[in-house]
């Protein structure tokens, strides 16, 4: 059985997918009531599963009429994906950011779940047993090389 966080995440993703402009605005308290959970559970889902690295922009406005706006960043063309990879990876990349990028590419259908798992396995801190910042530099080089090789036509 799925937990509440997974159910909320799935609901928000479906709602985003159905939105014609790829943007949704939600009331945190209303959503918490809908899923019979505390508002901090909504915050947790949004802060961990709707990050920039995973392809989302989140904006919140507090107060009585406050809302949380979630926007999906779509990578629509191969060129845009390659540009995004170069901009995101840079010269150093930590494990969380690299996993977020792979998640975003998998969600967009640019890589398979098997390819994502293969790359994640190669760039974990358990494999790259090096001191920082060298580890993040090597991770960036490996990830960039693998993605360029995989996605180049």
C-alpha cells in the first residue's frame, strides 16, 4: 500500500498533467483536509518531490489568501535537453542534484529507468570514494559524458 506522501505526489502530478498551461495553484490547508493529513505533510511532499532539480518551480505566498504554485519545466526538444544538461551539471555536481536531473530526464522520456539506475549507480558517493570537492567534480564529468554519449544522435 502506498503512503500518504506518494498519494499526494501522484495527485499533484496528475493535476499538473491535466492543467493546460502546466501550472497549478493549491491551498495547503485545503489539500491537507482533502488527504486527511497535517499541512506540514503537504510541505514535505512539495519540498522533496517538486524541486528545481526534478523539473519544477515552486512559489508560495503566505497569509490568508496564500497559495502554493507549482509549475512543470518542460524540456521539449533535444537541443533544449542538451542545453539543460550543460547548464545544470557545470563543473561540479552533488549527488542529490545529479539524481534530480536523472529523475527529470526519465520523467520526460529522454532516458529509460534502466539507464537512470545505471547512471545513479556509477555516480554515488559509495562508488566515488573521494574527498569533496573532487568527488563532485568527477561526478559531474562522468554524468556529463554518459548523458552526452547516450543522448547524442
